[in-house]
């Protein structure tokens, strides 16, 4: 059965992607910083380098979905993963961002748009590992 694409299903991701790109551009042009969530979080935790903008960024990232939910956004997400698996996954992501010197948002959004060879390679590796992981979880385990 093939799902039909409504204008909303097509338009909302395009608008969201444009908004992420604009936010990355504003942060880079206005603050000289790359919009990578792992770097923003680690700087916030260390309370370094002017934490006010980092706090505003993280707060906005957390508040935006709540505002959409209150506005009646039909997109609901249900997560059935047990908490211990979530914790292990979070630790692995943290380890991976330290090992890769950045996260998917920093490399994938900002690095690729700056034609960084390191970011292009890192994003290719992220995607390959994600594809293999989904295949293993859905079809092997």
C-alpha cells in the first residue's frame, strides 16, 4: 500500500529544514559558532564561552516542541524503548560525538554546507552506521 503525500506532508519538512538552515546561518554569522548540539551542550555544562546564548539555544530547542504540542500539532511521537536502552544509547552518542569531534548537526548541517571534507566523511559514516543499525535491529534481532 502506497502512502499519498499531501501538501502538508511535503511542505512541513521543507519549512523545518529551511528553519534549521537559517538558524545555523544566523548563529554562524552572528556569533561565529557552528550549530552543533554536542558542542553547545558541552559548553553549557562547562559554563564557558558566554553561556547565555547556549542556554537560550537549548531552551528554545526544548520549548519549541512543547509550544507545537499546545498549538495542537497532530504529530505525536510514542517511544516504546525501555529506559536502560535509552541511557546506553545516550552514552554511546556522547562517546561518538567526542570521538568524531562533533555531532550530526554540527557535521551534517554546518560542516557539509561549508564543504568540510572531515564533516562529509563523518556524516557518511554516521549514515552508514545508522543504516546498518536499523537493519540489524529490525531484521536480525
